[in-house]
C-alpha cells in the first residue's frame, strides 16, 4: 500500500507571505515547493508560463517527468472545471456540507487527475512534503478529500490594510516585463476577500489544531523568521537541520520549480526576511478606514490594532480558544506567544536580477 502524499497547504488570503514561505520551505531536504498547483492546468500547461526555475513549464525537465503521468490533453477542460467548482457563490453550500460531515466539494471525474498530480509530484521529486500555496480554501477542501492525500493546513494571515495596499501595486504576472498584470482589486474588495477567505479557512480547519492546522501571522514571521520557520517545519514533520538561513533574518535561496504564484518566486541569492511596512505610510486615510471598517471582526480575531501605527501584539497563547466560538476561532495551532512585535522598517532584499526589493512587497 502506497504511503499518502503529505501536502502542506498554505491557506488564507493573498499577499500574506505565502510565496516567501513556500520558497524558503523548498530549500529544506525532503520538501518540494510546488507553488500554486491549482493553476498548473491553465497557467502551466495551457499558457506554458515560466516554472520557478525560469524555463517555460513544458520545457522544465522535472515537470516533463510529472506531466507524463497526467492527462495533459485535458488540461483546459480541467482548469475550466476547477473554476466552476470553486466559485465564491458556492461557499454557503460548501460550509453546510462541511458542518454535516460531508465532502465539502462534491466529487467529480476530474478528481482522479488531481490526485494523480500530487502522487506524481511526490514520486518524481522524492519529497516527503509537497508545499501547495494555492491559498483558496475551497481548493484546499477539495484536495483534502482526495484519496492518498494527507493534508496539513498552514493558515497565513497578514494585516488586511497591508494586503489591500499590496494588491494595488502594478506588477506583471511573471515579472516586470510581463504585459499581463496581476489582479488589482479595489481596497474594499480586497478587504472583503481577506475577511471571507480567512474566516472560511478557520471554519474548515481551525478545529484540527494542533495536528492538522497551524496559524502564522506575517508579522510574527518577519519579526522572528528562523524560529517561526522551525515551528512550521515541525508542524509539517520535516527536519529543520540545514536549510537556507545564513543569519537570524537572512536566507540564501536556490531556484525552485514552483508553478504560478507571485513573481517573487523567481528570486534567488541572499534575501533578508523583513517586514514590508510601506502601507503604514502610504495607504490613504480613506482606504485605511474602509478596510478597517469592513474587516473589524477579523482584526479582533487575529489580534490586529484598529488604529494606524498601533503595535501588533503577540498572538494569543495556543489555548484553543479566542474571542469567538471555539470552532470559528481555531487559535489552538497559532504561532506567536512571546514573540517581539513588528515595528522595524522594511529593508531591501535582492531580486534574481540583483536589484533591491523589499521582501514583503512581492509576497503572494
């Protein structure tokens, strides 16, 4: 009997540090940084966008091995099917099925291809843990119900004012030279998406802490990078020896083979892990007020201040409870007790081309 594929699924809202976390985890032995695998079929197979190594995905030797085990001739149909199955309007029904102990996303003939994808990735990379940074909770619920998958959920959270500001930046889908831009939702929409996706993540998996769910805030990660990454590795069941840290807050990144995601996945070489706090200075008062008002419930749940410039308190201790009901809060697997607050200014990292870039500015 084959051993299940352990998938560390990064869930939550975009621009919360998932690209950074995925890339750093991919530097450890036994871990494969797969990137946003839900986009493999469209952006990878159909559009042939770059792998994390820089080659078009269909030209990458590693993905060439994986693709031989997949129905690549049906990639466009599988991608279209996923878009239809994972629409936001389906969330109420998904949560109802979850509460009743049923499969959150109904079974579909394409599920066999999805299961084969994770099996093929593990087989051809030799990884004990496959890191999938797709983030979308419905997709995580879908793959968690597939046969042969052992799902562990890493819930990444960041201040919604910071994520709303980050979403407004103009950047190419695969770097500065890409004419196709990443999505730039208005701040009100970014705020609502932050609230919805983080709330749904807690509802789906919060009660699985500490074995199946761990919550990490971007602010705690950037305040204390190496110890936080060690906690994540322990949660994933990975030996923390070796790895890319060359100092308490500096990593040396080798190329990965991540699929889709933020263009910062192409960054290599020495990179400081520091907080991007430009939003504190440049986010307008109107935008700050709009995002704060729309996400007020989530601010309290995840320990963020309402006022601009207020300190970010250490996350509540891992007690399994928080301000809401035990099931909806799901704090039991959180990271943060005893960690320092974030107040230092953003520093510069290095892009693959060697130009300075603040680590947080490019995070998916």
